[in-house]
């Protein structure tokens, strides 16, 4: 019996069934763009812990910073006895996030916790209750964020009732709706005004590029139209940049790609090199609207995670990982488009930077049309191109057998996403693409 098989037996007897894992190999160590399991098998990592280890696993600066902090103190609770690193992370977030206005930040443990607090802040600051979210959205697994999330299985099935005053409207999905961004926004805005009421909306909450929902990149003008509407009607525009943030899309954040300055932005995942940390950053007058002690949590902004975050941000600057994400895009997209030409079940190629995806459909249901993706990656498809989740799962399974760690996503379970560490070198990236081609 292999070490992984032995561990899997122990896991089955000890870990709750609801916590699943994609593969049954158990990691021993990881570096750069690869993982090695306890049996010595190497995997090319196109997941990065779901966009977390952007600076690579065991990044030297992060390791050194964590070691130094552990030796000094591990926890005091910032609400009890504060420390400099929490303040320094907030300063960095205020400086790095889009928007040329005064900002404040607060730190938490996870992306879902950040989103929950962003909604709390928006409701408190506006005195309103309604929150608008979008088809295909994913915002977390807590009770409120399950209500914000669109997909039922596996995220919401059997866990209700959920928090109220959440309203869902259509998302711009160029591959499936073929609409220009302002036209798609007009549909969403009409629904908000007719079914919710503009003066009832506390916040419009959206991922600039959707994550779990299928790496959906809205058509140009969609985000900016929604942001303009929000501003005109006193609603706050919240960008959930938990998966898109920290150089992933070729810039520090994804909102500037659409010239959008969110009132509030949530961050997590890539912020701290693998340690649990999240942030909410927003306009000073909005963030400061909440009364003292209205925000917080025992572990939020833990000093070890803050030390890791400061080292992660330093590494991103030093290595220019925004440029690295653009380089990854320049390597991957031509290969993915070549694969699309030879595999008719690849309906769409989309994404930005090192946040890329292919959508798998039944070949006969997708016919070439006008290019609808902003950057010209997609061929376009009619509404109703049939998703093929079974083929998607089989591609993923074959990739795993070959040593390529791939993630799927999408409301229909038919999207393969690529989230390599931003430090992955070209030879490893090409090896991953060759294994993907074999799996296809």
C-alpha cells in the first residue's frame, strides 16, 4: 500500500465526508509550479491552491517573515493589543487598491468573511438593506455568502434557509448571450429598478471576473455601466476581487481593466502566500460609518498572516508578478486557441492574465460565430450551446493521471480553469499544456 493510500484510509475514518478532495494523493512538499506527493510523484500545479500561492509555495521571503514573527509572538488579538503589521497591511491595501480617494481597511480570516463584512458595512453606511448579486456568482459558504452565491450544488444544497434581502440579476456572459456590455447592464438594471427599487439598494456586489461560476469575463462596458448606475442612485459598488486580486489578471486588481473604482473591494486568496488572511478596503467615509467594535474577530489580521502578506506584496513588486501574469497569458492563449481549432468541443477560450479557462460543450451545439469575448479569444456561440460536464470531468481525470493538477468550475460544471502560480517558468508551463493536449 502506498503512503497516499494509507493516508486516504486514515482520512476516510477521521475527516467528515462533506469535506472532499479532488485527488487522493497527499502532498509532501511544493515549490514553484509543482507539488510532490508522499509517494514521490510530481504534479504540475495549475491550481495554486485556488489562486492562493501566486508567489509559489514556500516563497523565501514569506518563509523568512513567518519565521521571524513566530519567534516574536503568535497572537494577541488586534482588538485587544494591536501591532504594527496589521496597520502596515492596511496601508498597503489602501495604496494598492483602485481609487484615488482616501481609504480605510479592516482585516479578516477568509474571503467569505470579507464579503460578509463588506455587506455589513454597506448596509450600515447606506441605511438600506437590499444587496444585488449576479447569475453564476460565487461569494462563499457561510449563511449570508451562500445566499449571495448562485450555484445550488454543492454549495447550498440542504443548508437553507438563507439570509434575506438578496436579489439576483443576469450577468454578462459573452459566450452565451452575445450582448454588448451596456446592453447586458441595461437588462440587469431594468430588473433592479422594477423588482427591487433603486432607492432600496445598499450595494451591487460583483466579481470583475467570475471565479467558481466559470471564469466569466463580462463584456466591456458592463462593469462600468453598473458602477455608474450605483453611484447615481446612492448604492455602493462592491468588487469581490478575492480570486482576481494580487496580480492574477495582469494588474494588481481586475477592476482597473474596466476603469472601475469600487466603493468597497474584498481581498483574500493571493494576499498572504498561503496563510489565511482577508481584507475589506473602501472609501474612508463608508468604512468609518461603522461604530467602534462593530467590526472585528478573534483571529482577523493575525500577526503571522500579516507578516506573510507584507512579504508576499514585496515579492510581487520585486518579481513584477503582474507582468508575469501577462507573460503566462501570452504563452497559454495561443496554445489554447490552437487546441480549440482541433477540438470542436472547446466552445470558448477566455480570461485575463493567469486566470484563464476553456468551456467544454457538445460539439454539434456550438457553431462558429462572431467574436464576443473582449480580447478576441472566443469564437462565440449561440445561446443554448450545450454544456458537457461529463467530458469536462473525463478531461480532468486524464490530466490528473498524467500528473497535471486541473480545476473545473462553472454553473454547468463544464469549464476547465487555469490558475498557475505566477512564478511558474515557461518550460513548466509548456509541459502543462502538452499534458493538457494529451488529456484532450
